């Protein structure tokens, strides 16, 4: 069996089930985003590999929320692959409600999550997804510079911990330049459309093939 856990905020959550009957069941009610699209493709392409995927995204989460539930929603599932996408609310909540997480603390806590994971699960493969925004909708002018700092942290963590890495911001920027306008990929500057989720899922699968 290969167990894959996706964890993060609303970009990962996307309506996934909270029903107790599905709490410990993989490949069911994974929401309407990239985790479900990734799972569908893996099950289609590798039917004999017994791949089981779980979505543990929670809308509104910041890196501190992940830390608080890391044991229950990540480590206790004993994943073979753990995919993390977190960071936009650390900026968004800070700008809007002063409940965000500073860039420096974001990096420290994120690093601790990765260290903790590797200590508990030495054979674990990690997939880090770069947090992202596009400059429209809810995104204010002062968001992108701070997001760029968070993106740099995730890139460095991916190098330090030798993880898979999905450059979501670069992928979206490229898609906006050459395929379709930003509204085609994101609903409000933060949350992907169905096309945006497919873009992320395709990139995730490409990177997974390297670390598989």
C-alpha cells in the first residue's frame, strides 16, 4: 500500500468530507480540488499499486493550525507521502485581522513540522507546494511581496529536506502569460477554479513521478 496525505488550507480542503464514517477511509469524498484530481489519476494509472489518499485540508488554516493538528491529521495516518500547501492565510489573516503569522515564524514552524515528520517517519517522502496568489480579487497590493518571502522559505525547505517541490506561483504565472487570463485559473486571486486545480494536479503528478 502507498498512503498519500494532502494537508493544508482551503485550497486543499475544497469541500472535503468531515463525516465520521469517512474519517479513516481513503479515496472517498476528497473534495473538489487537486487532491481528488491527483487521486483519480493515480487510481486510473496504477490500479494494482493499492494507493490510498486522504485529504486533511481545513479552510482558514495557517501554519500554526497545522502544527496544532499535526499528530492527529498527519503523523498518525502513517503516510508514505505527505503533501503540504500552506501560507496564504498566514499573510491574508495578518493583513485583514492581524491574526496572521510573521514570515520568520512561518519559516520556523514549517521547518519544525518537516523535522518532526522525518524523525517520526524516516522513510516518509515529502511534497511541498509553494503558496501562491494572483493580483486581483481579494489580493491587495502588499500581499505579493510578502508571499514571495514565504515562497522563498518553502523553496529553501524543499532543498534542505530534499523533498519534492511544486512551484505553484511560477506555474500560474506561466499559464497566465501563455494560455488564459488569471481569472481562468483563480476565482479571487487565492482559490483555484476547476481549471486551476487541474493545473496544480498535473504539476503535482509530474513531481510525484520524480520521487515515487
